[in-house]
C-alpha cells in the first residue's frame, strides 16, 4: 500500500457539468467541503478562507467543528473544463501556532469522467512522502478518512 497517494472514486448520478460546478464554483465547493472561501478559484492564484462545518451532513459537520475558523488556503494549479481541477495545499495543517510554509504541499486532483450512469469523480492526493516524517503518517491517515467523507458529502450535496 502506498503512503504517498490517496485515491477515492465515487459515481455521481448527476450530469458532468453539474459535478464540475460543484467542485470548481468556490461557493458550492465550500458548502459541501466545509470551507468559506474569500473568492473564486483561478489558476495560479492562492485561494483563502476559513474552515466551517459542512452544511450537507450534520455528523460530518460535528467532526469539522473543532477546526472551525482555522485558515484554509489552496494554490490552484489546473482548471481544465469539464475534466480536471487541481490545487496544492499543506495537508492536515490544523495545529494552531504552527508555521507550515516551509513544508512541501501535496497535490489534490479532481478528475471527471462521463459515464452512462452519470459522472465518475476520482479524487487523488499525492506528495505525502515529501512531508516531514513527524507529520507524514498523521496527515496521510487524516486525509485518507477525510477524502472518504468528502465523496459522501459531494454525493449528498448533488443528491446523487
């Protein structure tokens, strides 16, 4: 089992364009993901905001609640309509008072594939092996579970 890559897939019974908007429109993304962003996503731009509990699932919102108000930032690398959205971030960067700026960032990629039943969404995150050894295992474990939750959240958000 790789400790450098997480991959989750979910078949969403929704049209490709609808799923694309849910992942690339910063307001829609924030509602299901659990973040209030300060503006739209754009390639080459750092997107900032604050962690807020998701509005889609009360149980997952409870898990996000301890991190409410903490900063959220991603660096958008790719927006290829209606196929790929990718950004980099500092994974599991939730410790108050810790400066993560000198650490490598992992790459998160959302890839959409049209299928007869709807849209196949593949979410991958790579680059954990570049993190400091003291944080690597915890970040990987937190994100492995987190992406499983996020696939459930987007499904609920889309009613798919």
